[in-house]
């Protein structure tokens, strides 16, 4: 999960200030030292760390003059605001052209996730704007790249323009653009070639494509898991191409967070999207403020709500909230939820967007292998309708029958029911206003 170590260390750094009516110079120095180490360990660029700590320190010195919050709370607030600033303050929307098509050129090193991201972005535009994008396959050096883009195109039902690997990429793009004009596509997404590292030939080719198409967006796709290499790559591409934004992929696997925290300040270009999984739906707009809260373990409830809203109507959500509150949430509802959640993305990612959950030790004991979801569903399918709606009926003999019915061991059935009850309990508490994460962190 993204930023686990950093979240833990930052929380620890600030926990030392809890309960203090006044923060001494020595306390502050110690906290700043901890924050600095936490960021360096998270592989954040050295200069970015230095500037960040300097700003937090300066603002924290005057912090006790603020009314209403205790010093620890003020410093958490300052750290949160400065993290947001470091990542760019506000979400930056996609550039759009006055006349169609809007041209989006995607660049990046091999394996960064460029082809996947082309598909994800096309799907997003299709879903959110009813757009009709055309994908152009201009990576002719890796033959599999064209097949991959074709597969992605089929998967999301978006046309792909390709001319195999024997035509010059600039020519392919020229022909693809003509095709898009003919078909009145409103977006063109160009999947350009990647290399293992930046070289002159690649940059020349990309410059030629840029010159030909005058793209509205040049999005650089970088792999968050490569940390400072991602930052260096971004710098290199930006120097050559003057990119308009960055897509940070594989944030789901990035445990340190160095790239997310450094790219904006080093390149002065915004991170526009983040990839958080292999599924086509796993592309999100990058919101610096929400990301900062997530890094601090305060949860990312807004993104969670938005995610849920995409597939969920308000009435359903209200009914669910009522069930949580009244503790009448049954397995039938659980099944519904599982299906919603499976559409949303990896379960542990989703859970960690809930305030107070990011570093909640209880979460470490919850098993969230996606295969388990299928087993859980199998177990629920083997329950009768009454049992699903009234889990208290599940006595040992019923559990044995269910175990035989779904072919899962009895221990697993028992464990699932136990976890379900724990979860129900937790949801009931949370929906009744006990959201303790932020409060704990703020030292209350
Ligand atoms: P390209 O060479 O840059 O076009 O990279 P690909 O699109 O082929 O992606 C390389 C690998 O990264 C593939 O296995 C993708 O499924 C995977 N990938 C891409 N984006 C993400 C992401 O956001 N999260 C995860 N976990 N995997 C990703």
C-alpha cells in the first residue's frame, strides 16, 4: 500500500508533541529531524526535503500564537498544508482544445505503464464525458506494444489506429490524425515508443511527433515504484519535450512515496493522474490535498465517496448507511458491497481511504487477497435467504452444511463469519460518529 512507512514515521514524529501545552525549541528541532528522516527514507528528493522542512519549521515557530488548536494540532495542520503545497496545491485538469480533436501524446520509458494508461484514460474520457477517442499505436519498436494496445482497445471498446511496425511512427501519427478528423473523434491518444532509458533518437522522434500534432497535452507516464529514477526521468523528458503533466503509475505498489512528493517541485509540472492498479478503471485524478491527508493517515474520504458514487446511487448509499447505523446489515448487503468493491479496486486500498484506517493495526489482521473475495462469495451463495439476512441463525450445524455446499473448509466459513461480525461492529461504530483516526492523531 502506498506510503505506509512514511505515514507511520510522520505520525510518530508528531505524536511526540501530543499533550504538550507549549512546544519548546528542542521539541521542535527533534520533530523536524524526525520529519526530515521520514521523508528521506521515503526516497523524497533531497532538495525537496530541505525546502519542505525549512518551511514547516519557520511556520511552526510562530504556531503557538494561533488560537483554538494546541501546538501539536497546529503542526499537523502545517505539515498537511505544506505536503499539499509540495504536491501542487490543486488538481490540474486535462488541457482541452477549442476544436476537435484534443490531442494527448503519451510518453514514457518502457514498462512505466504507458500503454495501459492510454487505455485507462480513454475509458475515463468515454465514461465521464461520453467522448469518442481514437488511440494511435506509434510504438513500432516493440511489436507486442501494438497488439497490447489493440487488446486494450477491444477491452474498452475504443478504436485503435495502427499500421504495423514497418511504417515510420511520425507517418503513422500523421495518418492517424487524418483518420480521427475523418471520423470526428473528439480525442486522440498517441501511444508513443518507449525505451529502457532516455536516448537522443527517442527524443528526436517524440519531438517530431510533437511538432506534427501540436498536442494539447504531453503526458509523461512514470512508474512511482522507481522512486528517484522516476523523478530523474521526468526531468529528462521535461527538458527535451516541455511536458504538460505527469501520470504516476503503480502507486498501489509504491510503499515509499518519494516520486509523488518530489516530481512537482523538481519539474514544476503537475501530476495530473495516478494509476493505482492494473484494471482499466484504476486511474484517478491526482488531488494534492487528498493525497497529503492520506500520507498523514487522515484518510481520503472524498476520493472514497467519489469512487463509490461512480457506481452507486444516493438512495442505495442512504439505505446502506441506515443499515450500518441500525446494525441490520446482513450477508445479502455484504454480497452487494463485495460486488461494488470489486469494481472499485483492491480492497486494502479502499479501506485505507477511510479516516483512521491507514495505519490501523486491526487492518493488518484482515486478509484481503482478491481470491478470498471469490471464496467469501461462494460461502454466502451457500447460505439460505433467511441466513443471509439474519446472520445470528448461523449455528454450527448450519455452518457445516454451508461448508459442504460451497466446498470451503469449515474453519474458513467460521473465520469469514467472525470477520463479517467484526466488520459489522466496526461499521456500526463508525457510522455512529466514532471516527477516531484524526482525533487520535491530533492528540485529543
Ligand atoms: P509500457 O511499456 O509503458 O507501455 O507499459 P505497460 O502499459 O505495458 O505496463 C507495464 C506493466 O505495468 C503491465 O503489467 C501493467 O499491467 C502494469 N501497470 C501499469 N499501470 C499500473 C498501475 O497503476 N498499477 C499496477 N499495479 N500495475 C500497473
